[in-house]
C-alpha cells in the first residue's frame, strides 16, 4: 500500500507509490491515485514496469478506458479479437485503449525495463480486469 491513508472527507492528497504490487496482468505496479489511496471516485493512475523481455497477461478492462504514457522503453501492444492487431509505442508517446478491448503488452527490450504511467476512469483499477484467452476469438473465424 502506498504511504497514505484514505482520507475521510474530500481533500487534496499526495501519495508516494513506494512499493510495488503484482497485478492480475502479471506486472508490477506502483499504485498512485485510486479510490483506496486517495478517495478518488472516477479515476486511477499508477506506474507500471514491464521487466526486460516481460509480457503482461492478456486481458481486458470491463467497462472502462485506459490511457498510457510511455516514460521509458519500447512496448508492443497486441489488441483486438485474437490479439491480431498491434501497435508499438516508445518513450514520449500516448496510447488509448477503449473499454473491453482485449490487449497484451510486450517489452521489446531484453535488457531494459519499460515504464509507463497508466490512467483509467475506474477508481478500483484492478477489480474490473478480466483475463482474456485469444484462442476463444481465433476459433470463431
């Protein structure tokens, strides 16, 4: 848990994300702003680190949008039915993922971690993460 208790009434909150948690996507996150840490009602924002050669578990976010800003590294995001589509983002680029779109991120470096800021319009950022099996869509061609 970041070093800040949830406020009892609406207020300005500073949060230091000083340790990582392992997410349903299988990546280390440093949770910054969420309903739990800051009392937010409509957003979450945190730092994600994809280790060298690392990959997230394929998943989708049920009913909410995701915006990503890549701080360091080069990441391939496969997305859509069967994860057949792909986009590569590098440091300084933004990525938008609509609600319910299956996706999976890959760090394209075998020697350097990739780091990104992730924001979502859901204050409970992990509760609506749903695992995705790309084979389910590939079998419906």
